[in-house]
């Protein structure tokens, strides 16, 4: 259907599906139930969502069947499609790892020599082996790679590990990492030539970046004795200069600042030691820097 909308490809069913939809909803896109349909039009935005197998997404974006897509870097690098990676999305983190039956786990890359390795990622694995000058046999399997060792098809596997549940259920143990991945937004190389669609992409990227930076930041508020103000300001890893407000109590000031979320627990002890009180930490919904 050619309605001029930007076509965004998403993984139909898998590790990235729910988080991709969640990100788009945080960006203000009004998305209805999507579970059974191949294509969904977003009601309040010029985007159509296409639900596809993740392995197919880079090629569809390269060929222009979809204009943009959300997919793992693992698939992007494996497929070697000619697309642009527009943004890293900070979720769907996983590792492509060597894994083996519990009693036979390689400790370092040279232990792979002479082994047979089953994988759905032959390109990434072969590149890794070549770079490390290791001679192993790679067998390409498109799904359920984890059962290859028990079937006697391969000594080892090279597959995606996220929580580790799949390996555990198949009595496999992880060895070392070949490639690290997270979800990315990819786009078609020629999209710039379609002014309207390109404008929608840029607006979407602005929204995504504001959601991502808001997620990584928190709004910190506290009261500080006037005499300790410099000390407290020195402790705050603020993204911008903190805001200082007067209080009815003339001995104290209120200090407000936006800080990186992960810093809070590192500075809280020092803030209290510097006399900060009434410390509040708020989530930020959106942040346009
Ligand atoms: C990967 C991999 C495992 C699973 C591992 O599949 O093939 O099945 O994730 O995750 P775990 O460590 O949390 O158990 P993916 O979601 O990439 O889907 P696909 O292989 O069907 O494309
Ligand atoms: Zn896949």
C-alpha cells in the first residue's frame, strides 16, 4: 500500500518486539493491538508498522520495501545489507557467544581449532575466526541452533545469549563472546530523496533521542545549608548548571539539577554528609537538549 507514510519494520515475535513498541509509544505514537496483523497504521503519525522476521528486516530496508527498521546489530552485521544505522536504541542488549555442552567448554579462541561450530551467524563467526587465524568448520543452521550438539551435528554453537535461559535449558554453557549487540534504528540509503518521509524520520529520531536521554536522566531536588552550597554543587554531576532557589528558611537554599540516573546512588552519601536534606529524585518523561 503506497499512502506516502514512512514504513517502519519491526520484529514480529521475539526479544525486540515488546521493547520496540514500548519505545514508539513513549514517542507519542498511538499504536493499537498489533499481535495478529502484518501491517498497522499509526493513527496520529505518518507511519505504517510492518511486522516481519527480524532476519529479513535489513534486506527489506535496503530494497525499500520498508523505509526504516528496528533490529539487532547482530542481524545488521550478519546480513551485510547496504543500509544506514541511524541510532543505537539502548535496549535488546545481547551477546553472540560460543557455547558448548557442559563438560567441553573452550576457554579461549584457540580452543576452537578443528571444531565444528553450528550457527545462524556464519558471516560474523567466519570473520571472527579469520581475524583470530583459527581453522574451524562452520555449519549454518537457520533456527534452534542450540540442539545441534545433542544431535551430534556440531561440537559447539555460536548463538545469541540474552538471559542465558535457552542455553541452560539445553545443558549448554557459555564460553566467550564473539560479538556484542543492541537494537538499532536502520534506514534506507535513499530515503533523503523523499522529502516528506525524510522529515518524518527526522522528527521520529528527535523524539527517540529525547526519550532515550530522559530515560538516562533524573531530576534531583534537595535543600542545602547556604554555607555548604559550593561543596554540594561540586558533588553534582549535572548535565547543565544546577538551579538555585531561595527558601523561606534563610539558612538554606533549594538546589535542582538533572543528573545521569546511575550517578544518584554514588553521590547520595556525600550529599547527606554535606548537609543536604529533603532529597527527592524524579523521573523525566522527555528531554529535548
Ligand atoms: C535468540 C537466540 C535464542 C535466544 C536467547 O533468539 O536464538 O533463542 O535469543 O535468549 P536467552 O539467552 O534470553 O534465552 P532471537 O530473539 O534473536 O530470535 P530468532 O533467533 O528467532 O531470530
Ligand atoms: Zn532472528
